[in-house]
């Protein structure tokens, strides 16, 4: 091979590394990286790609043969890193760094960085620092509209806020003990049958998804909406916009593809309510809501099958029927309860629930899973 | 020329490796499937299936719109993703032909998964392969 050809092939390889490193959406870490294969690399930063869904730092590293090779270090999103106090200038081209992390399953020179240390200062950088919330000594009362119903969204005076930081990011039937990580990856796939009362085909499919480390998740692969349940377990929260004049509640998604769901509060039926979509199953189905003693009860049918409705990949069919209950138990806490009924995939209805925390004084993070995709 | 072919090959391989894929969702058999039942002299080599799942049974039609063979017996065994389909049809003389298809789902995780196996009837047997659309 001549030098010219080598150069072209080298450029193609570099471009491919860049594309494959940054072209996938925010994903379960285990889908791409093998947490049983840790590595440490030392090198010099050649590029900081400060974009969503994942920030990448490219590092020139001397390999065992003494040749310089380029590694892609994958980090969390710009949203997570900025929240933790970092910026695109925290690490710069030419900085020497030591990176500890886990390597890509596909054998490419990619590493998920669990630790990035600047050699010149010895300081760990670009790590995600969990937020610290100040819990009031006494729970603050639930804000209410003049008619006494709870306010789920914006507060009087226009003070912004949203709901985030769910107490659970995985869906399992109440009372089930089946340990899994924050992305819904079971610690032991043998626990799959405990998670929910699945039909045999659904259980086998769930196990298949688990054994493939959730890499087929359409929310990550194709930026598909998360659906009714999962939207309340996404990384960047949700915001309620209560349009009382039009008798509907908009549920805005902070992460994913930044879409929205409509809950109709005007007593309409679930069929034929949306012109043009009468027979078209939807990612969020058709949601109708009502108030029940201070709890918003939302009944939803008409889902399509083009998405995973949970982190972890519990299957569903177009027979999925959700009954969700939203209770703002105090100013800072939203209790979410859901009953899942899907005769196509489950043997009986089952329930789960968690809480979300009010993030006051902020708007939803600006994050689009479409960012930096080919 | 060889250089160009080499570069194109490398590029194509890498793009294929990095290309996104559509995931599988819902019941694995549900959907439209197109493929071949090789050697079928009665109904031709090309075959189209539309399958659905109501929570209890798999139903569907082979060659809807032309032969309209209703699937009378269908099963999916998740242990190995074995598929069994049976359907009756008529030949030109009006005689009943019963098709029995046995196969296995491959590439389960993908939207465009396939079923590969065999078909047989009173008039013959052959390879069967369909892909989900």
C-alpha cells in the first residue's frame, strides 16, 4: 500500500472513529461499554467535542508498539457536566491526562471515562457531581389553584420549575426484589421473571434485550420518544404546563427528543379525539385525565409498539393501557403511581410507583438526543 | 483501480459497522413479512405474510389480496424462537392444499428480522425465508 493510500485509509479510519464515537444517542453505559474490562490510558488531548448526547475527549496515546493512536473518551452529556461545574474549556487541546474507564464492547478505541485527571494539576475533572437538595425541616404545603386543585406546574408569579430526579429510574412491579442498575440492566438476568408478570414470549424477549445489554433500545438507537411511563424516569425531567382555558395539560420532556404529551381534561373519549390520528397509535397514546381528591388520574390507551416503555426493555404491545396517578404530596414531591395492563404481553395488571423532586427556579434542561447524529 | 476498490471496501465496511439499526418492538411475529418459498409451483416463489397477535393467538394471512390463505394454526416457541404456521389454500382445480411452515426467527433484536426454515404441502417442499418489513 502506498503512502497516499495509507493516508486516505487513515483519514477514513479517523472519521469513522469520530462518527462511531459521537453518533449514538445517550445510552445505557453497559450497552456500549463492558464494565468488566477496565483500562487506564495516558495521553495528550487532541480534541474536546463538547456536544450532546455525550461529550467526547479525544486523546493521543502511545500503544505497546510505540505508535501514537487516538482514543475517544466518552463522558456524560453537556447538561450533566455543566451542572457539575465543568465547561468546554475545563480540558483543552494539548493537556496531558490520565483516564480510567471501561472499554467499548466492539473493540474500538473507545473508553467510557470514569475518571479524567489533568496531569499538570492532579485534579480530577469532568466527573458528574450529584446535586444536593436542601430538604426543608417542615414539608412546604402543596401550591394550589384558586379552586383548590393542586398546581402541577408553574407557580403563582411565574416562577419556573420542573420535576426531576426520580427516586427510581427503573420499572418493576411493586414489592419485587430484582436488583438492576439505573438503566434497567438486571444484575442477574435470571431475575427477569420477577420483574413483572410477563407472558412467555415477552419474558423471553425481555431476557434477550437484557443479554444484549439494552443496546437495541429505540430511545437510544433512533431517538424514539420514551412513552407514558418512561418519560417520568428520564434523566432531564418533565414539566407540566396546565392550560386550564383549553382544558389540557402538556407534559414536556426535558431529555430525549424534547417532545411533549397531551393530557385532555375536557371529558372527551380516548378514540377519535385527535383529527387525523383517530386510528393511528401514538408514542404517548391518547391520554384523558380527571381529578380525584387532589390526585390527577390519567387513563391512556392507543400506544404504538415502536418504543420501549421502560428503561430496561420490558415489552409491550398496542394493547397497553396505563392508569397513572399524580399526587403532589407537598411542594417538593410528586408521587407517581402507575398500573400497567397489557393483555398482549402480561398475564395480569400490575403496579409500580416512585416520586419526583421539584426543581424550582429552573426551566427544563436544553438537551436533544438528536444532537451530533449523522 | 485496485486502490479505489480497497478504499471503497474499507469505507463501506466501516459505514456498515457504524450504521444505526432499527430495534425490535412488540410481539416478534407481528407485522408484514416478504420473502420466498422456494420451489412452490402452485403459488409461486414469492410470498407475503401479514401476521398479528391479539394477546392469545397469532393470526394472519398468506398472500393477502391474491391467494388470501388464512393462517389456521400458528405458534411461537420462545425457547429458540421456533415458528410454526399452517394454512389452507386451493389449487386451480379447487383441491385443498395445506401448507405447513416451520422456521426460526433470526436477528430477533432487529426490526428487519427474518424467519428461515422450510415449507411443505401435498405438492412439494422447499426452503422458506421471509423478512419483516
